[in-house]
C-alpha cells in the first residue's frame, strides 16, 4: 500500500506500507521487462506517474492483479485508490471515498480478498 505523506497521515493498516515519492511510477509499456511493476522516473518506456496533481493516488492499494501472474497486455496499475468526485469511472481500478478507503484499510490485511463481480 502506498500513500502521499505530504497530503495524508500514514493510514492505519497491517498491510506493508510505503510513501510515494515524486519519481515513483508504474510501467504500462507492453513488452517492457518491468510491465505492471513499480519503476522510478525518468523511465525509458511508458510509465504512469504515481505522484499526481489530483488526489486519486494519495492512498493506493496495489492489488494482486499486478503481481501474480503479471500478464502482458492484461491491464496494468490496477489499484484500489481514491474516487473522483461523483465516482466518475476509473480505468479498471476500484475507487472509494477517502473515509471509506481508510476504513477498509484499517480492517484489511495481507490475506484479505477483494472479489469484484
């Protein structure tokens, strides 16, 4: 789980936690050896920036879709993160309001399963 320490306090959770830094990214370049993995900017291939001007990634849970197995082209940077106003659509992520995401984080652990139907 990742968070912006300059914007939010360290969330209460038993998940492994790390501060997002200004050069953090997530590779979305199909064919790149780091596809669907954390990378550092500047990165030579396409990679989303985790340090965003909007607040969507102030609190981020990295879901297992990104980890086991990593499938090239099956979607990258699939996270649980903060929702846009009005719950406008994401690009495949799970989005919650800040109070709800912090509540979920306080109750979840490494073995918690999120099932999306």
